C-alpha cells in the first residue's frame, strides 16, 4: 500500500464494529500502508476535517486486540446522507471531500456500515470514477438488523441475536415464576426486517421460547394480535410476546410511529414505544397484569454476550476489504458466503458491487415464518444458530 488509508464507521453501533476497524487497521499496516487515518463521526466528521491518526493510538498488538473486543463505534458515527453529486450544490460537497482526501494523501478508503453507509461509499466511488481519482473505495458490512442484501449475514447480527435469545430466556423464566396471570410484550429493534425479533426463538432451544413473534415481514393486525394473546393467556395464564419495532399495518404505517415523528438523515422514522402501547391494549383485552419491555439500546452493544464467531467474522470482513483494495478493487462491499450443509457451518468472504447493497433491505424469507405470521420455524434456527456460537 503505497499511500495512506482512511477508515470510518457509520450508522448504529454494534458489539463487533470495532473488530472490523481493528481488522482494517492491522491489515493496512501488514500491507505497508503509510498512515491510517480514522474519520471522527464518519463522513460528516471528515467534511469538517475531523480525523485522527490511528497509528498514534494503536501502538501495540495488545492495543489492537483490545480494540477488537471493545463494543460500540470507537471512531464515533453519523447518519449523514451525501447529496446527489449531479447537482452543482451537491458536487461542492464532493469537491471538498476529495480535496481533504488529497491533502491527507489517501489511496484507500474504507467505510464500515449498513445499507445507508453503502449508499455513502457508493456515491464516493462513483464520483471518484467521474473525476478519475485513483482512490479505492471499499465497504465493510455492519448492522445488528442483518438487513443487508447479497451477504449471508452481517457482522453485529450474531452478537445481538445471541443477546436477544439469552434475555428472552431470562425474561420468560422471570415472567412465569409466580404462576399468576401475566402478559409480557418485548419490543426488539431491526427497523423493517424481523431478523433480530426472530432471534427470540433461539430461547426455545432452552425449552422456553416466546409464545408469539411478530415481525415486519407480514402485516400486523391489532385484533388478530389480541385474539392470539387472549387465547394463549386464557389457556395458560401467561403469554410472552416478541414484537419488532417496525411492525406495520396493512396500509404500511408503523404501529409505533405515533410515538416518534423524528427522522434521521436518511429519512428513517425513530421507532419505539410499541411494547407499552401493545401491553396496554393486551391489558384492556385480558385484564391481566402486563409488562412492556423495550430492549432498545441494551441489545446493540451487549459485548458481555458477544458471539466469538461474530467477533472473528467482523475482523475478517475488515481484513478482506484491505486485501481487495490492495488487489486493485474499488466500489465493492465485502460479503459472507456461508454453507450450513448437514449442520457444518463454513463462512468465506467475497465481494459484491456496492450498488447491490445500498439502500435496499433484506427480509426474512416468508417460508421461514409460520402461516399466521406469529412465529418462525426450524429454517430460521438452522440459519441463526451458527452465528451465535462461542
Ligand atoms: O443500527 C440499526 C438500528 O439499531 C435499528 O434497529 C434502529 O431502528 C435504529 O438503528 C435506531 O437508530 P438510532 O440509534 O439512530 O436511533
């Protein structure tokens, strides 16, 4: 690597996004890069010339190893959407960014993030090609939501899924202890995809999964929900429900949106408040004692419960991005290709064009969800189980 490299983190943090950062850094140094810069708060910080030199911070192998095991985004993050460079006003932003990259003598640009962040790096690669820049732009996948296309799964998901499986088991053990009547609603992140909420079913491997699981892959109907809860509650005196923050009615409106009109830089509604809303509705229906539990930020950086598989794969994703850039690749995202044949899990990295991942969301296949839309089957378990190991 003849020139300097720069790396940024973007979007929501995870337990393992720093493992990818460590993988990028270590591989850059091994490949002989000059300085490795970090963008402070992603591309938004870079635009304000807010960077650090990672070499000043990661001096020993132990520093790199500690970074690998440290949750949340070490460099800080942003949810900043780059404008369209085809307009004069938009292009000014790119002119400024490429000027900064030139000043720093950058030859390699790595961005660790989800589908919004792949939009950012795709636009930069596109503009770079337009002006004949020789900077190589590589995307490193990350998101607890697991909603990136063209990759088997995303770094960050395995650890969050493991946490959700574990806390669901603990909640169920607690919520059933008195033997009295009780309805518990647990709200889980994931935006428009149900991967994280489906992970609550992993608790069933310990003999105590949730009674009902609602995901955004199917339309949510309040009266069906109340029928389901009422039926189970009347039969067993207890009902535990996992519900995605992003469940929506047949007309597409979020069930939780009434609570949150704020949107981020990419126009996503800030979701939340659904658990207490549904718990209240369940109370009116059943008269039961109810509890609404919003896992909220607890599930995103729960590194005390990280998956070793996830940590190692996140590192590999960062390292693979560097190897690809060294080999002359640009405008690509690292992806995982996995095999689960006969229960033997293998995972290798590969590359896909950024445009295949930017701004698109991957949902759980409909056939992994039961017909009533309130549970997942063994296909999901077989998919998720290898990702939470270790
Ligand atoms: O990072 C993904 C995610 O955790 C989504 O599941 C959630 O809807 C969103 O981020 C919350 O974002 P923020 O932290 O910006 O409110």
